[in-house]
């Protein structure tokens, strides 16, 4: 309960802050200040410490931009992110993309279940995840970094794609891939990718 | 300019971005192959359905991903300086921040409505003391690339729904859900995005593309219909059409002319995209049997000869991707532009060296004989496989200038002429 409450509060603060922030220039200090409002939820240095909130550090520039554009347009739904994204200008989106892409990626924790990771690696190979997300799962262009992402967030994202709650925007890439995944596969994939 | 950007949203094909990435990692061994002749494929196409006929020669080509937020104002200012036009013509930015801009339509009171791809926005651009204000008035529609304005109502076509929004200009902030006036259309996403062109009776010409690159199309598509938005009645007007996303009614004859994108994965230089005219109801334009008027399909000709089908008025070139087109009926341009056809070419993806991404002018009589083509505006290409922008539609303005929608740079340009 406590986590939930403080999360909401923080996000509300961030929302107000984003909405009231002056228009920013290409000035890096201003970018950093503005991006720090995101880190209230997404974690210091873009590495999330909060359940079900993804790390943004080292996500590809275009991926960050697309997601903000999707939230703003309503194609991707989330009650915290949508009101924030509606306040964000195209210029801000470009700056956020560049900012988070340049951060150091999350370091994976020690793998406490190598057997599960092995299953996940097999599922990833079978589903050809790397063909879009790249061999290192660092992502590229509009495709997300998966390596080192929070495990429970990956589970959530895959379930959202599987159920059609999230479509990834115009294309049906991830909904098509996730649709046939079993819960077991999702658990294994998330564990494997989170520990890369 | 902040307000112009605010809330404007993008949509472009993330699908496209994903495909680009999959190419970048070049993971696949062998060539991509899909069995596209099944209902399962039409209703649940894989994200990279357009790669399903990959060949060794064209391997690795995929649609490029545009900038998610279009071009910045500084980039646009630099871009328009690079556009080449005939003497006396001038291009300027009419409105930035119109992300994924596709077909345009004028409201009676001067509102410019703009459709988009992907995410599904419709924008309204209004003039606020000389400053253009871009408002996203509809969100979350299914690829609303085509729209039209008739008798005070905005019509939007979103794949399988033609939606009417009454008294639209008075209700830009609260258009509501509108009313579906025609929906006897399949929901296939691939080539399911459309274009609207009204004739003098107020019926719309509506193109239906096949849900794949090449194959025997479902009987509900690969055609052009003529749809009455008042009654929901429709006629099948032409057959054998691949992906058409542009057309206009000839002011001289009342006949419908349309652009058509030819199949991919044959080569860099064949088949050619086309400009067609429908002389009479029921004409067949060749797809999938015959391309560019003289090229039987290697697999799907199935014994048919090209002579069985209506040939194009003009072959526009391979992979130039002609989209929106308009007869020039204004008075501002030089007199010999009257009734010329201006075509927005979106440019290639399935070609090693991109071409298109320009506006061409075709001068041709109402009978379709002896067409002459020349480049009108160019300069949106960058290097062999790069874009600064991609023209997607053209509309005439009251003063005789033209507006051009660019879905890559997310902008509307104005091209005008003075002596």
C-alpha cells in the first residue's frame, strides 16, 4: 500500500512539474532538469526501482520518442503516462529521446535461476526476438532495449501485448508475437532478458 | 510555435520502423516467404507482411522509419531551401507539426482537415491571425489516411468505416464519434488505408488494395468503388487495381483518374507504377495478372494476356509510389498548367537507389492520349536511401496555390507562383 501511495504522489508531482516547466532550449542543463521529472517514477539515472515501471536508461532514442508519441495520441494507454505525455511538445520528445538513450544501461543482478534463463533463451531463439531487438537485446531505432529491464515489467509488457491491451502503435508486431506465448514462456523470457 | 506542436500526435508506421530494424540485424537466413493467399494471412498479417516475397536481388530492402516527431522548424526551414521548382515558383512551410500528414480536405469556412497514418489522428488547421494552428481533432482511428468535406460534414475513411461528422467546422473541439455511413468493407490492414475523391453527385471514389504484395485478391478488394455517403449504396467501379491511394475527377470529362502502386520484389526497375483513367464502369486494370500494361506477372498471369486489360495512361516509373493527385484548376499558376495533373510521389523503399519523393506534372488530354510528364518539385531525397521528406498529398488552395502534405517531415508546404 505504501509503495502505491508514494508512487502516485511522486507521479502527480512530476505531472505538475512537467506541465509548468518552461519551454526548453537545446540547453543540456535544462534538458537534464526536465528529464529528472521523469526519474521521479523511472528512477535515478533512468533505472527504475519501482515495480511495474520500466527503466528507460539506454533505451534507443527513437523508441522513447515513439512511446511518448503513442501515449500522447492515446494509442498506448496508461493512466499515469497519458496525462503527462499530453503536455509534452515535439521538441521535448526529441530531447527526452536523446537524453535517455545516452544514459548508462542498467546492470543486471546475479541470475538466481539459470535454468529458467536457459528456458527463456530457448524461447527467445524460437520466437526470433533478436531479429528485431538485436543479438544483445539492446534494441535499435524504434525497437526497445530488453536487456536488463525489470523482470516483472517485462512480464507485464508481454501480457499487455498478448491480451491486446498494448499494440505498440500502428504495427501489430508485438501483439502478433506475444499472442501465442504461454504464461510459462513469458515468465522464462522475462527472467532471461532481465538478467542479460 | 509551441501550441502548434502541442498535442499534435504521430502515428506513422511503427511497423515500418520495426521492419527496418529487423533488416539492420540481418538475422534471417534465407529469404522471407509468406503464404499470403489465405484468409488467416489477410486477417492476421505478420508485422512484416510486405517482406513476404523477398528475392535475392532485393533482399534487405525494407520501408525506412521516419522521425517520430517529424522535422523541427529549423529542419523544415533548411529543407524548403533545397526544394527545386520551375522558375517563378516558391515553396514555404504552411504548417509544421502535422505528424504523418496524408490526405487533405478544405472545410467551407477555410479549415484545412488532414488525415494521417498509423496512430490515427485527424487534424484541423485553422488560421489564427496569420499563424496556423494545428489541432488534433480525432484520435485513435484505424489509419484514417483519407478524408473529404461535403455539405458541412467531414468524412473520414478508416479502413472499414466511412464516418461522417456533421457540422464539423463549428465543432472542432467536440466532434464526437460521428456516424458510420458505409461499412461494407473488409477490415484487412495491409493496403487497407484509403483515399476519398468526390464526384459532382457527391459520391466518393474509394480504392481497395489487396492485403498483400501479390496474389489472387479477396473478391472484396483490388477494386475501386463508387460510394454514396447519403444512402450507403455503392457500385464496383473498376477491378484489377493494386494499391491506390490517390485520385481525382477530371474537371473536363467527369471521369475518375487514379494513381496505382505496382507490386514489389521484382526488381529496381520493374514494374512501373501507374496513372490510370476509368473510361467506363467495370474496367479491369490488370492486377494481379499484368503489370504496367505490358508485363505478365511471372506467377499470377495464369494464362492471361496484357491485352485483356485496360492499360495505364502513363507509366510513372518503378517504386516512385504515386499517392495523392489533383487536376490543377486554379488561376495562379501559368496558363498551361490548367488541367495538368500534379502527383505527389511518396518515394521508394523496395529499390536500392530511392526515386520519387517529388511532385510530377502530367499534361494529358481528357482522352488519356499522348501524356507528357515533367518533374515539378524535387529535392526531398537524400543520398541513395534517405529522405528529408515524402510528399503524400496535394490540394489546391482558394488563391490558386497548392498545398502539399508530407508524412515524413510531418508538415504541410505551400507552393505558389508569381511572375
